[in-house]
C-alpha cells in the first residue's frame, strides 16, 4: 500500500466569499450569462451524469457519479464549453464594434456577421482539447484560427484540431513554452489570444473560458438526485478545478462537498503551490500519460479561486490513470461501460489512489456514507493512444 501525499489547503483565504470578478466567472449566476449566447450554439445539449453503483459498492462508498463529457458538442471534451464560448464572446464584441449596434448572438451564424468576423484572427496554445474548442468556434463564426502545439502533443490530437480548419504551428519545448510563443506572436500580429491560462493583468479571456464551463456545473446541480460529500477534479493549470470548487463554494458555502484536486505526480504545480502557500511554477520533467494535465504553472485567476475553495491537493502516478481508464471501459460490477480518456479519468485515478492508502482515506473522510462526484472531462480524444492504453 503506497503512501499518498495529501496536501491540505492552509491558505488564510480558504472559505472566503468569491469577489465580484470571480463570482461573475464561476459563481452561481455565471451560467445565466452563458445562456445569453446559446443562440449561437443551437446544437447545445446537456451531457449525462452517470451513476456507477457497482463501482461504489466495490469501493465501499455509498455513491459514485461521473459527469460524462465524452459527447460534448461532438468534440469529446468539456473544453468545448470554454474555448468556443470565449471565441463567441470575442467575436460578438468585434461585431458590435464594427456594426455600431447590438448583435443578437443568433445573428453570428449569418453570412453578414461571418464575413466581418473573417477579419479577426484568434489563436491559442494547447495540449489538445482547448485548441479543438477554439478552432471549432472559429470555424463556426468565420474567423481565422492559428493553434500552437508543443512537441509533446500527439499527431492524433493535431489532426483533430486541423479538422476544424485551424492553421497548426509546432513549437519547441513544453506547454508553457508554446503559451509564450503564442503570446509573443499574437501581440506582434495583432491577433486575439484565447488562452485558458491567466497571468496577472491578463485574466479577462481565461475568465471567459472558465465562465463557459459553468454550464456543466449547472447541469450537474440539476441532474444530481442528492448532495455530494466529495468531489475529485482534475488540476492542469487549475481552470476546471477553480470552476468546480468556486461554483460549489458560491452555491453552498460551508455546506459544500470536500473538494480534492488531482494532478499527475510529474506535473503537480497546484499541489506544490498549496504546499508553499503561494502560486509557484515548477520545472518541466518526464511527460505524463495524462497529457491534458501536463502543466507546470497555475493560472493566476484560477489559483486565487482555488485558495478560497479547494480543500486538498493530491498527485498520482500514471498507473492510476491507466487503471481508471480501464475500469471505466470494462466495468466489473454491472455499471455502464464508458469511454473516458487517460486525462478524463484522473478524478477516478485520484479516488482509487486515496482508497489504496488508509491514512489518506481517513484524512479525506471517505466511508460508506460518501457520495463522490467525478468529472469525466474527455473521451478518447486520441483514439490510437486510448486503444493502446486499454490493451495494456
């Protein structure tokens, strides 16, 4: 039985209320703003919240539920809610400035608006899913799109982004290096960067990306039959984790579930920041199979929210992510089979790792009365890699 490093959130800001900007981005009222733009997304449909009673019983828990994002907008990822939504907001602003009038979001799909939008170029750096969302939004609304991919992004994920008509530019180094190159190029060319990573003073667009994610939280609150006691959510730069944690804090206050942030042990910048009590970047190391979470510096906007709303931070080995992927695809206890990718199953990977450690289980208060929420953030976004991991 391994010893898991469970790092508590000891920030003096823990349990503080969200400020106005944070509440607008991730709070209880944020989905209402997203709804204003659903006219530009007529194909919107909620994804399912799937109960896994067999798994819950096998783990000694009352309930395990997973939000299955593998069908979101045909992009197989929750990020379809973020990048494309941010593109919609930015194009909408551009259109109103050019036309000098109010623009109904549904108009954005028309030929006049698409022609004007073609004068705008959006770009971003990505590990895969965010870039697909930005590219799909650009294609939908008619603007040009350039996506920066670092050397570790698989060919399968590159093809998935290029499918939406984006120009692909490969960069040296890791994700953080690609973010830097995208920023420099965007400023030089006069493009708009649709980043899900925020630095101090550059937080507006990442907050729009995060606001788009709150639609998923609204769905979860509507679909859940009873309150959760625990939530295990992926880390990365912290955007999704901050949306989930911040939304539960804003909605439920001190009655919210215990929020556990899960990262790869090779890219655990959030956990290290929690240990240090301040936002920290870390050195890049060996790549992780959880490629969508291979990030080495927290987003500033997300981190400020997590300081208020997260409870614990854990980092898990790749083997747990592979086990989670297989357990979801080949359930042994009568549960539905789910196609959730290696990063998408990170929440379950964290839960399994905690339950393999008696002290960690005790610290998090997991027992037969626990009702756990997981976010299955993506499907098989790289089908070839998914099949390789599934086959072992």
